[in-house]
C-alpha cells in the first residue's frame, strides 16, 4: 500500500499552530489526518512545540456558559472518567482537567467539551493518549469528584438525562449477550449509580441494581476489589429501547454500540419475538 505524505506548508502550519492558536488535534481535523502527523511535521519544520506553561497562560480562557444541561452532562462525565486539580491551590487561576485513554474517540469527546473554554493539549505514546484541559475558575464545580448527586439535578428531567448520558459515556457497556441487547454499568460509585437507577425507574425504565463484589474480595483473575463494586443492568428490551432513544450520548464509540443494541431490539420486535 502506498503512502501519500500530507502536503502542509511550513507557513500554513505556523499560522494555524501559533497565530491562530489551534491544537495539533484541530489542525489534524483540517487536513484529515492523525494529530501525530501534525506533531511529526512540526518537528520536521523545526517549529517549537508549545510548552506546558504556554498552554496554561498564552491562550484566552472563557467562563463556563452556565447552561445547566451542559453542566449536568460534564459533571456526569467527570464523575465517571476525568480527574482535576489546581496547579497551586493558593495562587492559581487555572483548573486542569485531565484524562488518560487508549480510545481516540474519548479524546475527541473531551476536546469537544472543553476547547471552547480553554486550551486542550493531547500527547500520545504507543497508543496511549493523555489530554489536559486548562480552564478558568468557573469550572470549580469539577474539582472534587462527587459522591452524592447534587439536588438540583432532581429539579428537571432534562438535567437527569444529561447527567446520566455523561456518566454512561464514561462508564457504560452496551452489547449483545446470547443474541439480545444489554446494558451494563459497573462502578465503585454506589450512590451515583443508585441515583441513576432511581431516576431511570421514574422514567418507567426497568433496571437492576446490585452489588457484585466487596472490598478485599478476590476476583476471578486473581486481583482484588479496591472498593465495593456495584452494577446497574437494563435487560428488558423495551426499557432498553426507550433508554437509548432518550439518552443524548456523545461518545462516538458508545453511540455505535448503543445503535447495535437498538437495531437488535427493533429486529426482534419485527420478527415478533418481543411482545
């Protein structure tokens, strides 16, 4: 198979990277290539890669929009799969949101959530991606991982759906088992998972919530549970269909898996195996 090198001029790359302040990920999207290609081209042209301090201070940071549905989704996703910190708790005006993943779709999702608010940097090493988002203090609500779901999420079903979608994009597993669609979410976040269980039950979606392991118990692979592990299942076909239709999933891989489950259910309804 032949390989065609991307035709990207040095002047164009310098303009996009430094003058326009675009990330290597965004530039890669413009040229329809992998962002590592952009990094390699920067090195070929001897264009200096931005330092961590430049990422933190050079670019404008915008306040969070205040939209509660957006906040609910981001809070759910952060609870499932993000960590955060302030570089210096006493003097810093920056909040750093970070994640490590082997899935590029995960990195794309994180960038789509935060790049309008601040600088997003991505690095990779042998298929492992590290993303850092540099935000202002209006994102303080993401500093601590929640253990109890905030009460304001109970005030509107839209907020509940958004939070659930964010958490599921981080933690859920849609798939087929014995030819039938299933949803499984396993987590140490007992209170969060139980809140989602109760929320879905209020939406007439049948769920199962139970403990699958205790802290210190030995797993089948010889490792041990760090904390009590809990599971949420949705197995009933029409409940699962309603769930998928109501969720606003944003993770591309999660959307694809949910679509497989949805098509499985619709096909079984068509064949009359589901009443």
